[in-house]
C-alpha cells in the first residue's frame, strides 16, 4: 500500500514536470534580438527601369502593374549599435540603423519580401513614421495605399504620416547629429509645433483614416531634405474623396490654415512698421479661433473669429518704445494687418486655387446647419470655393519682455 | 433537480450577473452595430430607448418568474403551456445559451489572435477558454457569482479608466448635430442595440436563485441600467474619438479607439494590452454564466445531476465555436443569437403571461 502511494506520487511529479515544460506561454515567443524592429517606412516610385525585362513578362499577367509599382524603404533598428556608446578614439562606430529597399505592387507583398532580405524578422509594432513621396501621393489614392497599415493589427493608429518633396527614401538617409535614428530625429521635429506655426499639424494615421472616411480634404506635413538636413515645413494638400495630393502649401500658407484651425501654440509673425519701414516681430503665445457659418436663405457664408495673445518679441524701430501706449497700439495694428493678410493669402490659395476646404468649414456647417449641409455636401469642395469667408482677427500684445525701449531715442 | 438552499444568491449578485452577462463581446462592437443602422451621431438615443425596452422585457421576465417561486423557467413553462410547447421553449433557451457561450469563446479567440498571440491556433485558445470555464462552472452558481462579484469592480474600473483616457482625443463636434435627420434613424438603431441588451432573459432562471425574490425587479433594473450606462459611455467616447464615418469601417472600433490613446509621459507605448484584460474578463463572465445556464437547463429537463451535462456540453460548444468559417460568420452568429435572445426575453414571457392571465394559474404574487 505504502509503495503504491509512493509510485502514484512519482507519476504525479512527472506529470507536473512535463506540464511545466509544455504549459509556459511561449507559443509565439520571439527573442527581441531576433526582431528587425522597423521604425520608419518610405514609399517611392521606382527610380529607373532596372530589372524591367523580368517584370515585363510578369506584367503581361496584370496590366495595372506599372501604375502600382512601389519602392518601399524600411528603416531597421540595429539594436546592438543602439546601446553602444560612441567610441572615444574617433573610430567610426556602427550605424544604429540600416535602410533596406524593396520593390513590388502591394505593401504586404513587399513587407513579406523583406523577410528574404533581412536576417531579422520584420517587426512593425514600433513603426513610427510613414513617408510618402510626392509622386506617389499625386498618382495614387492614399486610402488604397495606406490600407495595409490600417488593416494590419501589428501597427498602431498613431503612426505619423508625412509627404516628402522629392524622394522619400532620402529622408530616411539623412544622418542626424543629435539622435541615433533618422526617424526619431524627424519625429522630434514634429514636437516643435509648439514653437512654430509653419508646419502643418502632425497627422496620425488614425486621424488621416477618419478624414478619408469623412471624405474631407486635409493637409499632410511636408518634409524636405537639403543635403544632410531635413526640414519639416509647409504641407501637402490632399483632396477629399479622391484622396490624392493636388499641390503644396508654402510655409506661410500653412501658417494661415493653422491660424484658422486655432491650433497654434507658439509662433513668430514678422511685420514691417509702415512709418519707419523697420521690422517688428510678434510672438504668439496663445491662439483661439472659431468658424461661424451663416446661412441667409440660399446663401452660405463664414466668419472666422481669431483671437491671439502674445508679446512683442523684437523691434527694429529706433523710436520703438514699448512703455508708450501709442507705440504699442501702432505695433498691434501693424501685426494684426499682417496676420489678416497672411490668412487671406493662404485661404485664397486653398479655396480659390485648389478649391478645397482643409480647415473644417464644412464640418461646422454640418454641425450647425445639418439641413443646409445635406444640400451641398455632395460637391462641398467645389461649392466652398464660391463661398465668401470673412476673417476677424483680434490681437492682444500683452508683454514686451525685459527691455522695452532703446537708448538711441534718448540721445 | 431542485435548488438547494446553499445555492441562493443575493440581490447585488443577481444585478451583477445580469450586467456581466449582457456586456460581453458587445462592448467591443456596439458602436459599429448602432452607427451602421443609424448613420448619424444620435446612436446614444438608441441606446437609451433600447435600455428602456430591455427594462420592460426585464419586468415581464421577472413578473413571470415570480409567479413560480423556487422553480426556473425550464420547470414552470410546462405547467403553463403543456409538455411539448414547454419543451420547445426550454430547448430554444438552451440553444440560445449554448450559442452565446460558443460565440463568446470564438470572438475571444479572434481578439487574442489579433492582439496577443498571432500564431496560436484558434482551437487552442478556444479549448483553454472552455476548460477554464468548466473548472469554474462545475462548482455551481455560488462560486460563479462570487467570482463575478470580484471581477465586477475591476471591469467597471477598466471601462472607466479606458474611456476617461479616451477623452484626450475626444471631439464634441463628432457627436453633433443632434437629431439632424429627425428621430427616424434612432429607431433603426434600437433594433440593432436590442441585440446587445440580451442577457437580462437570464432572470427567467436567476429570479428563483435569489434569497429574496421580491427584490428581483430591483436587481434586473439595476443590472440593465449599469449595462446601459457602460454602453452609453463607450459609445459617446468612441464616436467622439473616431467619428461616425470611421466607426462603420472598423472591425473592432473600440479596440481601434484604444489604439489611439497615448499614455502621457510615454511610460508604456501601447495601451491595448490593458484593454485586452478588460475584453477577456467581460467575455469570460458572459461565457461562464451562459454555459452554466445551458447546463442547468439540460439538467432540469432530464431531471438529472448537472455535472455530466456540463462536461457533455464541452464538445458541443467547441464545435459550435469552430463552425463559423470567418469573422463575418462569427458576427452573424452573434446577431442570430441576439434575435433568439430577444424572442426568449420578450416574446416568450409575453405569451406565457398572456396564457397565465387567461387561465389564472400560478401563484406567489398575491
């Protein structure tokens, strides 16, 4: 009897041991060293006709091949180099990233091709930025193009989307000085929207998906490469419903849209004093805006109320004396006029030239006059180009810093 | 098999059971199910109206059950409508609970595959889920409700935290204009939302498990109200975050919304694993309850011990869970089951009450 018990005990111990080996949750385990963490993706049109011969045979199978040809560059993190410190002896240390490019028709297909080219498994959970080249954005519907990223559960909805002037791959090639990864350097640029209004509001994949679902037009931040530096300024205009790029907005025009959207957290506005022809700089500290639709009979119009608070950041006027109320009023007026003209310039460009509504006028009309919206929503972008928009700007220059006046005028 | 005294549950436990049986997979899909029907941001009104209808249903179910103290639906329906029809009603309710538990198990496996274990076969997840459920269910109603009692605050807290953190991306304009196309679309939404309220029909059984059946009305109304508030909160936040148009395009809108939440300070980069805990808990609670009710129904039909039936249900639930070939079929299965739930939660009680009223049978509510 005692022996029997002993035997059963051993069997149970054995079962538990086997269980411990089987039941640990390692079914999907992959060691982090084996993952090729991808932080950035650049989508381009193939540059040259290399390997065309082979493809031509394939393309007979599918005529739309040519149109959809994409080159995708992925930025992998080299995890070993990420941790190591710069070598002190001036030895060139290993790059913390590597860019791998591949060509194909669909993004999923290209992504799986990377598995044949990279020693690590491509891993998208930390993908941070998608850069699309101008050429691609102009020729393809972005909803179709980005479908892969929105469908794949491995990706989050807060991946940032940007459009590059010129080749998108170049953006991933620019070697940053202060950061280890080009993509991270680019992302820290987007954080600077607190200091400038000249870049379009950062656009997450999820927000973009919403805008495309609504059929509204929108802006995507523009990224430009100059040799070995990148700049994030201006915006690409995407026409709603078609979801293709129709043109660029310059830095000031982007600023104008930001004023209307009321999203400026800090910026500088440069203006010229009328009397002395000298420069004045207004530092925007706070900004609010409100789009008010007006409907009178059949006529739709909008009033944009903009209010801003800030300080006088710099003035080149010899007579400039911020302690004097009259001067402050003169400066305020000059700044106000400058801002109004910036806004009208940007608005004219989007409304009259591109014929799109990128500042959410349509949404406000829908929210406040849904029955009017029902009549015009089908062709809203077209219709909007004929709608009068009035812009009222109110500026409060509340501060003038540590030094209000200059010595020259007291001599 | 009659209910022994130790199987009695309190009023609070009953209310919690009703809530947790109601909010299962539906908290993940309710914004899409409604907006697909309504197409305007007024779906929250549908949730309110649907909740009121569910409460009316709850009233019917409880007032029916209270006429037969100590007996569950499976036992008393034969007294009212006779053996054959009563058997049919019982079988319908049992099928409803079997389908509900299979649907929850399958939907959970789909979610886990998306967010957690991409390469683990569905079969493995479903089998593990079913067996953990069995482990709890064979203990009887008391262990189940006590576990639910423990889970309930966690689930509510997670819903609250999740939806509060969603407010960072919330835009009120996405919920406006109110009633732009009149009240018509709202009623279209009510039909869609009623499916999500299925769960209160469990009072056909639970009423007679209660220590104090007089408080059954209180319990069912509280249960439905808590589910209604949860649905409202989730709907408002998710539509405010994602817009009406986008919600209709997403497979798991609530999960996608959770993917947009940024954790302040960047301590953790991805927020969804926390939500996954929430989904698993809510789905598990729905699953164990419906599994138990299905087993109980069979046991009472055959007047035998419940445990063999619970084990016997395992392969049936597994097959039913694996039956839908793809995700669309899974959602269809959920909808179909929702309709069966409405039939057993509104129409059957109405019929039975009608017959009782005509034939003047039953007691207990004098």
